[in-house]
């Protein structure tokens, strides 16, 4: 069965979808079977970031509402054959329950190694729908105070879900500003949010909020960490020991 990981954030615009899609690409490059599920029904753009928007025939809502089988709603990425997108291009006229989404993902789970769930930002119903479908979580923030404040609220809620693991991705980090003390360093952010670091994504990697790349060392590292639970735990524990 696939590992279901929700990628979420407290504030919009911190690069959550970009992190989700780049992680998916790197996992696919390692040979894993990956599906990215877009559960941001209001601002859905996973298919745009992955470049599959013109290939979509059915979407997640079609599968939920019975117009197609879950497998028919998948779009295979043209460049990475083990990567699939499950988009949500329409707004449903009725309430979509977490249980309905979970049934679709559970039907797909045996065919994949990872299901990455792109969650809406914030703590409204959409966030809870996405979180309730996952077993693990990645919380994305930037070093900005407003993003960290919102991430702190989400971090507290994530703990109530009793996930197998919760990791922190600090995105768009300016190393020069961190060295000067003008922004908090990633370790300080992790301590403030009481969440272990899974990855630090430098701004120098030139990631924009609407693209993917197969050359990022930061995302390759994150994929390697996520792909191996033992290595992930070791990676986090080593960072804690080094800080002490």
C-alpha cells in the first residue's frame, strides 16, 4: 500500500504546491510509483505545475461522483512514466466528504508507492479533508513571520491527527540573510514550530511558484529522506544531535 503524505501550509504563497510537485518528480526519478492528488478544490494548479493540464480527461471529482473509475482519472506524466497526477479542475456542487476522497485514494493505493496530497493552505474544511486522508505530513513554511505564525497554528492541529511522522520544509531560505541574523535560521524555525526539519530549500535554487526541476539537490535530498523511513529518522536525529 502507498504511503499517503499530505503537504500543507498555514499561509498561501509559500511554495507548498511547488514543493509537492518537485518532491513527486524526485521520487519518480528514484523509480518510485507516485501520484500527486490535488485536494485544493478552490485554487487547484497541480496539473499546471506538472505540465499535464492539457491531458486531463477526468478528474478527482469525476471519480468521487462515479463518472469514472479512480484509475481513469489519473494522468501519466509525459516525461516521468511512474509519476501520475490526479487533478481537481472543477468545483463540485455538493459537499465532498473526506471518506469519499479516501475511498478513491485507497483504490489507487496498491498501485503506487507514494500518494502526495496537495492540501489547501489554512485550517478550513479543505485542510481537514486532506489531512484525514493521509498517514504522514509535511508542513511547508518560509522564514517570514506571517508564514511562521500560520504554520505554528497548523503544526498544533497536525499533532492532533497522530500522524506516523510530521516533517518541516523551510522554503525560499536566503542563506546570506540567515547568517546576518536578519531572518531566523531553519533550525530556529524548527525549534519555534516544534517540528523536525525534513528539508531546507534555498532561494538560490531559483525555484518559482509554478515550475518543477530535476536538478535540485535540495529536493533530491528530501526525496531520499522521504523514501527511506530509517534514513529519515536518522537524518532528523542527527540534526538534533548536531544542534546540541
